[in-house]
């Protein structure tokens, strides 16, 4: 569909869009405030009067703007995050309508437009007859969970002559319920102060050239200086303004750009079929029973249980008693690897050879270890859990090899147990690390005096 045909179609349908948009906005306002239809329509008319003469503002980068003023070819700025995701949805929306706009813009009173799409804002003049106005954003027709959901995108498209109704409808339907309940006067004051409720999109389908460029707006004097320097080689006089105000936008898509679309059902819904594995629904008075459906005739369901007994119920009763049996978990094949920081492979092999699971031992120690140097009450639970695994450990005082400095060994405390064949098991645990050593542990020296440990 070419631009002229699409704009003609919009013009023929615009009156229907105005009626639909006003009705939706009025009903939304009534559902929140319980206002009469007359009062809700009066609020709509007041909001509409605030948007009688909005502007079309496009945003782009400095480089793209210079290229446009030099060649007349428009290009949007680079976007990221939610703006990039929204741009993709916008392109898809245009493609589904069968159009390819030359430019996308914001219909707004804010001279800065929407800086999420580019730091340089430019107003477009004289392109109104080539512009289709979308009330709301492009996700309205894709997300049934939104209060402004529209089943047909054409019901949200207006010609420029009806742009005030376009803005009124999109603004009211984008107002959060809590904000509306704060008072109508407060909302109207926000609109007069430049707060933007929702987004109204301009699809510019033609008529763009350098002569349509209006004033340029950036956020800071530094950006204005850079822009003027970039425009200097073109020998063009273009007004550049600085508007440092932060965009005040209450916009649904700025927080969520994912489209929630119901998943289609791949096949017709069915209840039970012969051969289905079923299980009785959980009940406090009985244990679950597993069985298989062996017959589905004359409105009756016959189930054969694991003990070869059978039950026959009507379809409705079987639906209340039975559910599909859970599938057996997929068997994991191959080896499973674990990373046990503080336990080397030699220790893991020794523990396994003596019948102790190194992963279980490491899990117990790392789980019970103190959270901070001053923590207390963790020693007894750890010793009890180790003893439950068959490892009777005791706290030992001795000397540990010093990692740095001039002293070879320093006094240290750890836990020690005796494995078969007089093999040592050293468990050195604190808030910062876990070390488990089995077999020869030369870096842990036995004390020469005092109470002997269990391996003595």
C-alpha cells in the first residue's frame, strides 16, 4: 500500500477512531473515579483543549542531522535498551500495516521530543498532510492485558485534523489509576507544566526535506556548541536552543517493551484417551494410585491400576478424580563434575576409596562454616553432621605452614579425624576459606605436648 492510499484510508476512518478513542477514555476514567458520563466527557474535553496545536518532533543523532540537512535524507539516531526494543516493535507494526514511514516522531508540546531516540530534537513543519497520528504506542494492539488495548490498529489512527482527540485519548488511557485519584485539577496542572501522559506517535509518510526543518533543541550548552560546529561547514543558519529540562514522561512502554501474546493451542483440547497413564489426585485420606486408561466408551472411563484392579467412572467424575501421571525424569548420562575449592583431586580420590562421598563432606563443611570471624555456635552442628557421615572429628591445636613471611610455621587450630589405615583427615575451615586434606598433610604439624588428638 502506498502512502497516498494509506492516508486516504486513515482519513475515511478517522471519525470512527475519534468516537472509539473518546468512548474508551471516558469509560476508563469512569471505571476509576465512578464519575458520571457527563463529568467524564467534560474531563476529556478539557484534556483535548490542552492539545489543540501540538508539534511533530523527531529525534536523532548529530551526525544523522548533519547528513539530513546536507542531503535531505532522514535517519534516526542510534538507540539502546528499551528504546531500541521499542524501535523494533515500531518497525514491525509499520510493516504489518503495509507502510514504510520516512520518519517517526512524537506528537507533543515538549520541544525536546523524546530524547530516548536521539539527543538532538528537531520540529518538523509543513508535513501535517503527510502524517498519520497514532494514539498511544505501537504495543497497544499486541498486549491484551493493557487498559488501552485496541483490537484493530486502524481504530487508533487519526488524520492530523483530529490530532487533539488523538492526544486526549492516548493521555487519559495512559494515566495511572493512582494518579487520577489524586484529583483532576492536579492532573490538568501537570499537563500544563509539560508532563506527558503516554505517547502519541507521528508516522510521517512523505514531504520531508531541508525546508521542513524547524528549530533544533539539545540538552546542554556543550551539545549546542558541538552541533553548531558540525553545522558550520554547511553554511546554514539553523536556530539551536538549549532545553535542559528532564523529560517528564508517564509512559507504559518505557517500563515494559515485551509483548505479552497468548500462546496458541497447538492441538484441540482433549480429556483422556486410551493408553494414558494417570494418577489419582492427591487427597489427605488416601495415597496416590497409578494406572492406565484401558477403555473410553459410552461416556465411561475404565482405569486399570498397578495391582490389576479396575475402576469405572463417568467422564465428569473421572476428571475430578484423575490427572495425568507425571513423566519419569530424564536419566542423566555421562559424568558429573564438581568444583570443590579447597579440596584437591588426591583428597577426593582417597575419601572415595574409603567410602566417603567427597561432595557430601564438602557440602556439610561449606554450609556450616562461620559467616564471620566472630560467629559462634557452628562447631557442634558441624561435628554432629560429620559424625552422622561416619567421621568423628575433634578440634586440634598445632602449627600450620605460613603462606608468606619469614616464619615457616605459625600456631593454628583445625579439625582432624582418623580415616582407615591411620590416614589423616584435616578440615581447616573459617569464614574466608575451606580446606580439606586427606592422607599426608605436611603443612599441618602435630603438637609435641598437651592433649593428644585422636590420631595420636
